[in-house]
C-alpha cells in the first residue's frame, strides 16, 4: 500500500512539474488589454504617425505608460505626443505637462526622456483604489522611422516591445503607405512575434494589416515591410545599397527557424497532452478502485445511533465530566475543540474550579466598576481531570507568586503570551481531553486510525482536483481536445471518489456506543437549558443543580440565556441567593460577571488564536504598463510555486506528508 501511495504522490508532483514548466508570468495582473489597436501612417518625409487605442481593464492603478528604447538606427525622435480618453466615441484630450512624474496627475500626460534615457509616454488614470474598463488613444510621430535604400524603402519597427508587461486578448494594426504601389507584389511584409501566433498581409496597394490573438506580456510584436523608394521623398537615413536580397535571405532563415519551432511546439504539445491523458487515466482508475475497495470493507456496517433519542435531558450525563469533554463529545469532534470555542472552555473550567474549591472569585466595586479577582485556594490537583489540570496550571502561571489575579490582568496575560504558547495550550487541552475520553471508553483510537486513513484518501483526491484545475489554467495552450477531456474526466472521477469515500467515512465509529449515547444526553441537556422556562415548573430541578448547569451553559455559550430564564422561573432568585452558598450563580446574577468574565476571557483567547493562526496580505508593483500606488521597496512577483507553498502551509488537510507516504 505504501508503494502505491508513493506512486500517487509522484504522479501528483509530475502534474506540478508540468504546470511549473509551462506557466507564463503575468507581471501586470492589475492590467489587461481587451484590445490594442495600432493605426500607423507613413509620411513621404520618412516619419510615421501612430495612433494607439488601448481598450484596457484597470485595477488599483494610477498611471499607465509606454516606453520607447532609444535607438538612433531605428528612429531619431518621438514628437507630437497626445493622449486622450475615448468615451461613447468622443475623445477628451488630457492636459500636457513637462515634468517627469512617477505617479502622474489624473487626466494629465507627458512625453519625455526618462531617467533611463528612453522616451516615455505616461498618463494619469486615477484608479488607485478602484477598477474600471477604459479606452485611451495615444498619438505620436516617429521621426525618421523609414530607411531608404537603393531598391526599397524599409520600415522595421517594434509596435510592442518585449518590456511591455500587459497581456492582451487581441492586437491589430493597419499601416498606410504614403501612396499606392503599382502592384501588391511591390510590397513585401513580414511579422515577428515569439509565440508565432500572428498574421500579416497586404490588404490594398497602400495598406498592410496585421493581427494576433492571445498576446502574452513580455513578448514583442515586430513588423518589417519593404515598399517602393519613390514613396519616400526625403529622409535623413539613406543608404546607397540594395536591401531586398539580404532581407529575403535573412527572413528565409528566420522563417525556417519559425517552422522548426512550430514543429517542435506541436510535438511538445502532443507529448504534454499524451502525458496528461495517461496521468489522468491512471489517477482516475486508481482513485475509483481504491474508493470502491475501501467501501466494500465497510459494507454492512452502519454509524452508531443513540440507544434512546432524547428531546430533553435534565441531569449531567456524567458526574465527572468537564466542560472540555462536554464540547468534545457534543460536537463529536475528531480534530479537537475549535479555536472559537476554546475560550468558552477556559471560562467554564475556571467556574468549575471554583465549585471544586480550587479557586475563589471575589468581586469589588471600584468607581462604579466591578473588579473580579480569581484567588487560588488549593494547589492539590489530585481530584482534577487531566484537561482541568492544564487550565489550572495556566492560571497558576498567570498568577505567579501572588496566588491571585484580576480578570483584567488575566486578559492582559493572555494577550502577552506568545502565540506558540497559546497554540500549545489549545493542543494540550485537546490532547488531555481525548485521553480522558479514551479512558472512559467514549473514544475509540483504533477506529480513529481507520478514520484518518480514509480521511487522508479524501484529502489526496482533493489535492488531485487542485492540481487538475491548475493544469487546465496553465497548460491550456498546449492541450488539444483529448487533454481537456482527460483532465475534466479526472476531476469527475475524483469527485465520485470523494463521494464514495465520504459515505465510507460516515460508517466509521470513532465514538463508541457509550460516546454516542452521551452525545445525545449533552444535546438534550443543552436543549433543556435553552427551553426550561417554557416547561412545566414541576420538571425544573432544584436551584442547587443550576450551579453545575451554568458551568456547562458557559461552555456551550448560552449562559446569558439561562440566567434570563432563571429569573423568570424563580422571580425571587436574586434576593434569595447567598454569595457563600451559590457563588457562581450569585456573581453571574447580581453582577456584570458573565459579560466581564466569561465573555472577556473567551474574546481574549479567540483573539490570541486569530493572531497565532497567521495570515497574509496582498501587494502590488509597477512596470511595463502601469504604476500602482505602492509603498516601500519593490518585491518579487509571486510565482505559482510560492502560491503552492502558501496553500500547503495554510490549508487544513488533517494529514502530513508522512501520513500520505
């Protein structure tokens, strides 16, 4: 079985390897172009007027920009810069400024040489903390964009450079020549892009068009065209040599390389699809067969049900039960008491320690406020259960040598305690509680092992689904229809395996029949405490028992509700209570005890657990297409690997790698 599990893990990491080796970085996740359109007009003086139309989705970004690398062999200057926003077909011109700004003022723009020596056009969009889809037009003139040779004039221009870090669904372009050629054969055109996913063609005697779908950031779009020299009247860049044969030879070499790349890409795509399909089939068959095999082992077995179903229960289910044990059994938990309930357990246990005369509560009035003090009376813990000892020792630590501590001081102590110690406290409470329940033959450790094994299988199926979803997201361009069918089939099979396995899990009796019966009693007692004021008063127990009931009402989080009902059932209870006889009830009834004590400790513990459980935050950075309202130093871009590490660290899988292997 261990060999099979190791094989399964190896296959999962093969999926991860495929994903990581095919993933493409999208640095500007806050920006995405629906469409980027170029309209270029070549002038007879060798200049080129360009209008770029950006149909772009923007999120949390204040400035967009585009840079042109300085290259005197390609052009001499960028002039006549204008930026405008297009709304419902109408253009609104932005205000030109003559100062470089990292964050450009909204509705302003500049076209200047930046600190890197490159020409930069930048404009303010003012979407620092919001998102929108906008359309902008950038117009500019590229001086000396055309080189004139003896036989042809040449435009060799990157409309999108490799430093452009915004992806686009579609890029289109139209290049209009100064005049018409006599024949389309007089116009020679080539397009270059790394992904080999574009098309370029001569559409008229004076027009060239190009387009490509699915542009990935960090790529380039480069156009090269030769046209008759007679179209260029004057230009500062003239070479008295022929160029056609050299260009054709150069482009032929590149075309052959591109064809070879396409062939390699097709072969790679086929191989990836084949591997994906094989992996999907193997994982699907293994998961379904494994789930069915496990289900057959438990065929005929059923989940324990209460020996007697109880609407209400009017006594403590077990005389030596503790608040932690009551919640553990009530929720039929296998992984321990939840973080948001652990504070209630601490509060209720301290109340119980008061009833057992290990501690004493004292309430004093100070400036119309109540000061509640917990004083240690008895350090002999031989009569306490293991989980109660854990909480009592925690209180002793908080008191230090003073033997007493106020609730406010106890709150501060909890907040000052390191998150490691707080987590250790929770783990210790859960561990000792489970041991006590095992001794009481309420919890079955042998069945727990079976349950964990089944649970680990369910987790594995969930991990496979996780990998499959990412495989779709990051290998989609490599897969054909069979690859998609394989992955979707895998996901369906894992879901089926999870369903089968879940039904099997429901048949495993981690809690014994005794435990299930006790759970029914706790459920009945809780319901009774919530409803007793509506019942026949003859069925209400003597007031003395409520001292003990309130301990567990605190653990269940219903103490305030019970106190209100006590006042209805016993109208004179507040005057009849004696602080020496019914200490807990007296303080909870006549003071602000419940809110300032139980709730305060519960809130403090929950807060400590929240900080202990960790968290994360988002970050943003700029470059290539937009500038974010960032603070501090630039940070590395997140990768799929870092996200995967975050996923593994934060998700509660209920198993470790050791459990799997």
